[in-house]
C-alpha cells in the first residue's frame, strides 16, 4: 500500500508540475499551443495562464514535500504500540547498537548497517577481532545480545543479525597523542 501511495504522490507531482510549466510557457509565448495561445492572445489571458501555471507549480512543490516526508518516514523503524506508533530513526538505532557492542560485548572495532525487513529490522555488524577471541563465540554473543537488547529497549523487532569478521589481528599500539586525535575526530568511521 505504501508503494501505491508513493506512486500516486510522484504521479501527482509530475502531472501538476508539468501542467504548471506548460501553462507558464504557453502564457508567455515560449510554447505555441492552440488552446493556450487563444487564452494568451489578450493581456488578461496571459496573466491568468501564467498565474494558473504558478499555482500548479506550487501544488507540485506540495506533492514533492509529501514525497520527501513519505521517504523519510520509510527510513524510520516503526514499532506499533496499543497507544500508537513509536518511530526510531536509523541514526538512533545505530548509536544504541554501537553502545551495546562497546559496553556489553566489549568490542571496539566495528561498523553497523541496518536494513528494513517486513515488520522488523535486520542488523549487519562488521568487526575486527583479536587472535584471543573465538569467532563463533563472539558472533553468537553479538547475535543474541543485539536481538534481545534492541527489542527490549526500542520495541523494534530484530529478525536477523549478521556478523562479518573482516579481520583477526592484535590491537594496535598507538601513541597517546594519536589515540586522543582518533577519539575526537568527528569524521572517523568505526572499523
């Protein structure tokens, strides 16, 4: 149903925008079309044609805003409660998951990806482990902990947690200056 709504909004945007531009161009004489040309033959006709075209373009902008709102709402993860909807942004979920990975599981190098599933969320964790850590054990802990904690704390159902161990290597020794710079760099991506 959501796709049909989006299709109708996009169609309304294209139709009203196209008709608006057509009336503006026809009224100004840039495009010669018989029905608009007859209307644009007088000064009042030209003004009415351009005014109607501008109004249609404004309606098209309204439809564009509705499409953007629909797109942004689709990006949120929704939990239906008996009292109404609870929406969680992907950024908030990702932040929460990062905190769980650091504080509860104890891993430091990772990246998190989220994807919408039918009525749930799919989580993908890409991480680097040390040689001392057992891949299967850490992977199982990540899956169990995230499945339980995300649902408990946000209400969003988790139906899949994929874990990719991209590297197994010892923690790198860094100077304290490099470590401080790394911690305060806002553009740093995990992993």
